[in-house]
């Protein structure tokens, strides 16, 4: 099969397309013939050498794909060859075939074409599972950073569908307007004093943060009493200072989560939750899929270069 290989760690230029043996599905696994693979921030971090796959998982970049079932391993029920599917992966997505535990396969969301669908599952699983962990519910004020990106654009709509007041940050007037069009009630330029603006508006109950250390103190400022900060990324650094006195005074919680490293049974439960709770929101129009820009597999370096530029909105996908 054709697959993307990384020649060391570094910029987009380290990525090239080569030939590898097609994997075989083991017991409880399904072999997926890939139609398209979503591109995520985690892929860039792996390319840079900062986010290796969990032990025993494929070294090939890629955490989500759309495709069709090509073969079944022993003990797999509920799937048959030729069925369309999406797969949540720990690695291996930038390739023509990938083997995945059957519990991490889901049917495509209703009415979404296979190419666009390739960029839906990872963000849906991330947003829905973290909302559940943080007990996000109707009436809460919710802040998501990077509202114009794949996760942010999905999180805005998901929180609005739950009945939340949504705050978000972005870095340009165009992106801020895009966030408002998605339903954000407060779209704030992260170059400005956004913590003060959030605080002036009454603060937030839940924050979905991809920045980590850089925003730790600012996020604490933005939280209401009994607020919950969920950290899902470290774009702004790994180590920071936290005023535990301020956290104590607010009875706040800081929660750090990673989807990729979860055990297979937890990923399967998250996938079930996405089908049960998110797919109906897409079906009834509460959530629209993000704008999707397509690149051919051979254009993988150009796709990553465009992702790195920060100019994109929504999702990028590689087509096979």
C-alpha cells in the first residue's frame, strides 16, 4: 500500500509517500480501505517529534479516516466487507489501508459525504468526551480557544446545541466573524485582553483549552466559581505556574485529557457516545460540518505547510 513516511522530525518537507506492506486485521480488528484521512494538530506535533504514538501503535501519522470495510479479523460482529465507516485511530491514518479495533469504527454521520466525514470523528470524539468529563450542560457559559479551527468550530456548535452561552478566541477579524456565524455569543481576539473581557461578561463555567501553560493563569481568571478547565493541548507550553490559592477560592477544577492514549475500551465507549449524541445533532442541522479543504495523498507536505500557516478554517483532509 501507499503511505506517508516521515524521514525524521521537522517541517512538512520530512513527509513523503512510500510503499509499505498492507496490514492484516488481527482478532477483533477491521481492515479499512481508506477514502480520506483527517489532518489534526496532533499530526503536526508528531511530525515535529513531540507526540509519538502509544507503544505498539503504527508510526504512520493520522488519527481519523473515512473508508470502507476491506476485511474482518476473527470475532468481529456487526460489520461486513464493503460497509462505509469512520475510524478513530491511535495512528496509521495517512495510508491506503489501516487496521483498527472494531469498537473504534462508527457509521458515517447522516447526510455527510465520505471526504468531509473523514474530518469529523476525531473532533466530535474530543469535544463530546471532554464536555461529558466537565459536566457541560444547558445554561453553562463555555469558552473554547481557537474557535475557527477544526475542534473549535465543532465545539462552538455543540455547546450551542446543548443550550450554552459560548465564548471563543481567534486571531483575525475574518476568523472572529466565522466564529460568530457558527453561533459564538462572544468572539474575542486573543491578541487583546480576552481574560478581562470574559470576566467582565460574567466569566465561564467550562473552558476547552488547547494552549496549556501559556493560558493557565488567564484561564483561571476567566473561570467562575466551581468552574472546570479541561486542557487538551500544549501549544503554549508544558510547564506553568498555577495559583492554587485562586483555584481553591473558586473551588475550581483543572482536568487534563488525551484521547489518543486511552485504552481501546474507553475509545469504543466514546465512539458509541458520538453516534448516540452527536450524529443526531448533525442530522437535524444543529451542527454543520466544518469547511473542508482537500489535498491528494501526494500533496501531504503542501497540506501540512498550509496547516502550519494558520490560515485555514475548519478541516483539512488527505484523499486517497
